[in-house]
């Protein structure tokens, strides 16, 4: 028994029902959960597009490099999978970033008051 310590059981996300907007307590990022395991997020995963390859010439030797990236300050929609203390986003460009996840426990396992993605707290905004 540890004296002076309090342990709290965290929800792993298995079978958890999420709907509504959660805002970060750290910055301006947010995630909105919609029916059908879909979501919109901003600031968690960058919304960037590449301008493609570019060619340049240095003297008489051509070289090829990657183009620049344009990052937009707009939400990214997609799907998500939740469980076993992880959340995986399924984004339109086929990327599937995965984050550690847990939630504050709720009695009915619907819309917990707070979520944690990679240790960052997101609170229910509505």
C-alpha cells in the first residue's frame, strides 16, 4: 500500500461511445467525434500536402528534390478505431496515425468528460 497516493482506473476505450467535441487543455487542437466512427480533428495530425518533386540545376548538373509542403490550418476529417488504450485515425490520404488513448471513466461509457491522447488532456466542450 502506497501512503498518500491515489490510483484511478482509466478507461481503455474498448466499446466506448464517443460523440461531441473535445478541446485540448494544452493548445488550440480539437477533435469532434461523429456517428459511425467518423471524426474531424485539427492540430493533432498536420493537414499538409506536398507540392511534388522539383528539379533544379546547379551549373550543368541537374538534381531532383522533394517539393515543399503546404500545411493548412483547417480540420481533417476521417475515421477512427478505438480500443486497448489506443486510438487510430484513418485519414483520407490512407495514413493511419496511432496514439496512446485513455478516458475518464463514466457510468454509462458514453461521452467521458475527458480524453487523453499521448498524455494530452482533451475536455468535452459541449
